[in-house]
């Protein structure tokens, strides 16, 4: 038994059990990992959603012809889905895509893109809008 093992066993005997010593070491390791992650993360870039090119989308989409399947093949699954009911009672399915990026801790240089696509009951694009 080396010196470190002998010291650890003596410390464990004083605390009452080896399990307590292992728990304290595990907790200390967890705290250390948390601090390292916090320090590294404080200078990192955060991304939310999946990036997309609005110009490519706008060049492909045709109102009244493009289908849900085509949009999904170009952009993937939407970030969110919903229903729009207009004042005249018309209902549309709404898909939203978003992408955001910024540097922590204050999100310097942050930008957000949002694309909303509306489909009729047949799954055909009726409208879309986007913002940056």
C-alpha cells in the first residue's frame, strides 16, 4: 500500500466510512468540472436552431405550387408548428424555422433569423415571411 492509499484509509476511518470519503471526492470532482465548463463556456459562441439560407429558399419556393414535403426536404423539420385562423375563418398550418447565434456572456454580435411558412389544407405554400 502506498502512502496516498494509507492516508486516504486513515482519513476514511476518521470520517466513519470509506463511502463518505468517496462521496466527498466525487462531489469535489463534480464542482471542479462545473467550474471548468463555466469558464470555458463564458467565452464561447451559442447557437440555437439550424441555420438556413433565406435567399435559396425564396428562389425555390412558388406560392400555390410548393408542397410541405418540398419545404421539409430543403429545410428539414420545422422548429415549431401551429395553426393560423384568419378573421374570415380560413385556416392555415404554420411552420417556423429559426436560427440564432451570439457570444456569451452578453450575446455580443447576436443575430436571429426567423422564417414562417404558411400552408393551406392541401399542404401547399400560401405565404411565407422572414426576418433577421
